[in-house]
C-alpha cells in the first residue's frame, strides 16, 4: 500500500540499553510474534485459496477459523524466575552475554510485546506470559517495560553441519495444500527439492533457500497484491510476472520451502532495530513535536517504517537461528522503484536486516492498515476484507 510520509515516520517506541556502553549493541530485530500456522483456506471443490494468513499457535481462531490445535499452555510468566534456554542452546562452542533494554511506547502497548529472541525476564507491572513460540503476551496496556535477553554467538564452523533436532513439534514443518503443476520447479514441492538437491545439512539447505529467494526475486516496498483465489506464497513464487514482493512474501516463502525440506521453521514479525538519534536530531526531525516527548540522551528510535518480517530456524544444539531471506535487489520495472541494487547483506545467515528492506510498513493485503494494527484489532492482515466490515 501507499502511505503518507507522516504515517511512515510515526514513532512507535524508543529503546535504551541499560547494559551497553552506547545504544548500538542491539539484537538483530525487535521481535514481536512468531507465527506457526499458515492457513491458505484451500477449497478442493473450487480449487481456490481464500485466507492466506499466518497465525500464532494455537491457531487462527481470532479470525473465526477452527484450527483443532490444543491451547498452548504457556511456558513462563512474569511471576516466575527468569526463563532459561539452556535446553535448546547446548553446543559448548557457543558463547553468550546478557543485555537489558528498556522500551518506551509513544502510545500504550497491548497484545504481543516487542522484545528480542531469547528474552529471559520482563520487568513490568502487568502480567506477561510466554508461549511455546517465545511470544510474550501482555495483559492490559503498558507504556514502558524493561527486559533482559541472552545474545548467543555461534561460530560459523558450528553451523555448517548442523541439522534439525530429532524431536520437535510437527507444526513447525506443517504445510497446507499448494497447487501442483507439471514440469520441473513449477510448484513449491518441486522447487523445495530442487533448491536443496545434493546438500546434506539442514543449515546449508536453509542458506540455499535464503540465497535462492534473494537472487531470483526483487524487493518492492509497495508489494504486489495476490489475485483473489490464489495462494499468497504460490503467486509470489510462480504467478507474479514482476517476480517482486515485500518482506512478508520473502519470509513466507522461505518458511514454507524450509518446512518442505523437513526443517522446523517459523514466520516472525517485528521491527528492525531502528536508528540512533541525538536529542538535537530528535527535535530537528519533528519527533519531539509529533510525540510530545523529549529525550536527554542518544536514543534508538523505531518508527512505522521499521516494520519487518523474517524467519527463524531450529537446529540441534544451536537453538533458533534468525534468517533474513528478503532480497535487496530493487524491482527495475515496478512503480516507485529504481533498478539499483542496494547491496545484499550476506553476514551470518542473513542474520541482519537487509539494506533497504528494514524500512517498510507491513501491509500484506494492501488495504492501508498495517499488519500489526490488524492483528491488534482481530482482522486478517492477509485479506483486504474477510468479514465485510471494511477492514
């Protein structure tokens, strides 16, 4: 969708690091929600797809869709001792350190909190519970909260031969029905096998899938709407003549292609890490006037432009690794884009935000309402209007 500049520049929250010498030692993303279920609403009678949405476990009941999945009982709450991930991250060559951050929202936050992967504790007056996807659900509203997270450093040599654990939830490799077509690499099933042919480790398969998407599709901040009746992922991979998409397209495709290789993967939404601004820059950019707040020290600012989608892959002994599949190659023929390459970030697993792609607002259905807003009010961010209410 297209948005007024004032909306894109609207400040969502600010971040300070209570354990850093300067506000630059941050996680790769401010993680909001990991989503396990992809429901495309396939109808075998009409051979059409009607929903095209990612939902957190236990499922998509918020859209009136029965998933049949038992409720997630939750793993942790603010009343418990700090949560540890030692059962996941077991490789002795992995080192770790902890950081503490304070996030202050311009408007009171509700629902899923923006924190970081491997959050250990949340210091807040409200009740917060963590589910099996490490999503932190806030009861009520909060303006500010502090959290502690563990940041793991994994040597590349440890990653190279890593595979999925033997035991994980089958939901992490579950895929719905997708179109079948004759010929090589003409559907998601053949493509998933072709990309990883001859590759032995799951980590290297995930890297190959990431690189395939980055190298064969263009990034377009405005995205391309999926035609009625088509599947969101299938159209991006095979039907869109421009071969372009937003971060939601790339992250969705990566998750499904990885799952078809039996790699436990989940789709994640959140925000890029934002930009560090000085008190003077805060006032000069109009942040002070628009928010009614002032800052007294260098502060990391996250705006609507920083909304992002990416993926996480579970590997044995390594835990969850962040993967950034979004291309930095700009679509040369799409409106509003130039044919320049902004430079691909090939750091660890793409474990860093792609240049030029972190600054976008997620609006998967192009209705002018951000995915984050639609999730908050209970409407489907992948469908322009599922229930005829105009949202």
